C-alpha cells in the first residue's frame, strides 16, 4: 500500500490521477477532477500518512541530483573536446567535481536514525547500479587519456612541462598561419617553402621538447606510471607533424642523422682497415723470417774468405 500511496500523493501525478478519476466519476471539467483527486489525497493524509513518501531522503536526493547534473556537464565537455582533443585541459575541473560528488554519496548518511545509508540506496540498491557504472566510465576515460601525466600533483592546472609544450604548439600553429597568409598572394599555392623555412626553428623546438617528455615519461614507467603522454599532448604533436610532413611537405629534422652516418662510415671502413693491417703485418713477418738467412749467408762467406786467404 505504501508505494501506491506515494504515487497518489505525489504532486507530479495528481493531474494524471485527475484524468483517470474524472471520467470514472462522471466529471468532465478538469477542475472538478483535480478537486476530487486533491480530496482523495487529503483523506489519505488524514489517515496519518505523510504528504510524500519518496524513495530517497531529501539529502540523498540532493546528492543524486548533483551527481546527475555533474555527469551531464562532464559528458558534454568530453564530447565537445573530442576533436581536437583537449579533454585534460578543458574537463579537468568537471572531473574533479564529479569525483567529489561521488565521494559525498559514498560517505553520506541520512539525518534520522531510521534512515537508510545514501550509498546503499543510490549505489547498490539495484542490479544495474547506474551511478556506479557512470562513475566507472568517467574514471576509465580519464585514465585512458593519461590526464594525470600532464596535470600538477595538486590537480590544479597543467604541469609546467605541459604548459611549455602547449605554448610552443600554439606558437607553431601561429607561425604556420602567418606564413600561409603571407604566401596567399603567391603564384604557386602548393609551394610552402616560406612555411618550411620560417617555421623550421619553432617546429624543431616543439619536436625536441616532445621527444624529451617521452624520454622522461619512460623513466617514470618503472614507478608504475603509464609510458604514454596525456592525450592532449599526443594529439597536438600528431596534428603538427601531419601538417609539417604531409600538408607542407617539409623535411622532418632528425637529430640522429650525424651519429648514424658516423657509425655507418666506421662499419664500412672496417674491412679495409682489417685487410690493410693484415697485409702490412704479413710483410713485416716475411722480412723478419728472411733476415736470419741473410745473416747466416754472410757469415759463411766470411769464413770461406778467411779459409782461403
């Protein structure tokens, strides 16, 4: 009877009750049907029942509403920042707020001694567990994006290295745009020589910083952190490299060219050095072997001369 009473007493369902009771009672005017429904609700209240029998206490309902609004806001932020990817920069505050709201639900208890725990009512009262599923989805998305790798330890803003990278990234895009605008009046729109020449230094600095962050992050992998950079940094570098190599057809600077050439040259000349040293060594050995015979021959000649003299 309690669930039925809660439905009858709910202010949202009184109009529906009026539409259902009105025709059955022979009342055609909507106002008369609503008066009849209100009278029925008054009789139920007079019987000692409360005006409303909610499934959740007001505090628990407030926490659930806050989590629902936070989930909707964070979902919108993730969708809007999907391309280009700016999840960690734009949605970090919303994600932290949602974590706090979920923590409030998990720790909250109703006001009265007979009230149920909000965590039990909201999180584990049914098989589907919508709130738990939503929270797990946002946590998995945040971890897959590796946003912790580009945010300060106190979770307030980007780290210094990430901020430096994003500044260089924006500077590179500005350089591309500026040189493209200056070249728009040229005769050959597919010739991006000015872009490659004027933006080479900026792009090289960005590429070197990205490689440095990757090396530092690989060292952090031994401590249990992910070897990937956050998705914002990775996506920004991918965009820049595609523009530089595919769109502008600029040569990609490679800092390992000189060591590779040196090692290749050394390996190439190793056989020459080996055979040359072998040849010289064999000649020297041959000379050493012949020398005693000459000495013995000269000694014999001296003895013969002395004998006949």
